[in-house]
C-alpha cells in the first residue's frame, strides 16, 4: 500500500504531460521481475517459519512490517536521487521482507478450501493478464483521461489504505471483518490496483527519465504486489476462511 505517495509524487512531476522517459518502463521491468522473485523467496521462508516455528511468526511479522516501512522511504529516497549502489540492496531487502509479510496470507490461502495452490496461481495469472491489458490501455490514454484516472486512482488508494490499516488494528484486538464486507473491500482493492497498473503506463514515462528506472520499478512492483494480495484476499473471502 506504500505506493500512495508514489501516485501523489507522479501527479506533481507530470505537470507538462510530455514524455521524458519513453523507455523507462522497459528499463524497469528486469528490476520489477527480480523484486518479485525475491518476494517469492521471502514468502517461502515465511511459510517455513509458520510451519516449523509458529510461535515466533507473529512477533517477527510485526518487526518485518516496521522495518519494511522504514526501508520503503529510505530506498525510495536513494532511488529518486539516482544512488543505485545504495538503492539496489535496500530494494532487494525490501522485496524479501514484503514476501515474509505476505506469507501469512499465502498460508491462509493454502489452507482455505477452494483456494489452495491453484488460487495462488490464479492470482499470479491475474496480475500477468492485467499487465498485458494495462500496457495497451495506459500507453494510449489521452492527456486529459490519463491525468483524471491518475487522480481518481490516487484518491481511491488513499481511502483503501485507511480501511486496511483500520482492519489490521481491529484484528489485533480480535475484531475481524465480516465476510461480505471483506468481499467488498477486496473487490474494490482489485479494481483500484488494476487501475493503478494502467496509470503506471501513463504516468511513469511522464515522471521519470530513462535512467530513473529504479523508482519506476518500485512503483510497478508495489502495484502488482498489492493487486496479487487483493485478488488472493477476494478468493479467500469468496470461498470462506478456514
């Protein structure tokens, strides 16, 4: 959910609506892919902790979230300044921690009747299909439509962030979201981050030069990780929780 600030930054930087980095997305894609692979590794490690040392998972999960938030701002700052030697290891660590914090949701999906490994594969496939569609749509948006969509998605993601943080805090006190409401929140999340994928293809080439591929990669990484999360949440909610 950390890409809320990325949206606001992108809107400010795209004032002249001109392409400043027509190849920035192509340059960023290998780093997006690398980040997703590291996230998968972190998830695998988290699943191992859950299965073998369940008692320590929750405290390490909370610690990982705190460190992840700090790393996001530090890594993004280094990437924006073009300090690649600092940004790359920070972004790699951030990706691993993202996978670790994602492992709880993946574990729930694996145990949920009707979801399992096929549901996880479906969520990943959904991200891939979204990428293909978003590339076609976002690259061909008009200036007026592109900026309007960017601002709309930005506001929607901010509102969603508030709801998700509220859900998390309530869950710490044993208060959980009813299934019907979870379906609604997850469905909106899927819709918003599918929209964010379209926005990336419009706004990133107008916000970053071709050599500024690391902050562009971070923005795209966050979009697809969050899209995967909300698709998986929706599948779990639709099939009931174990």
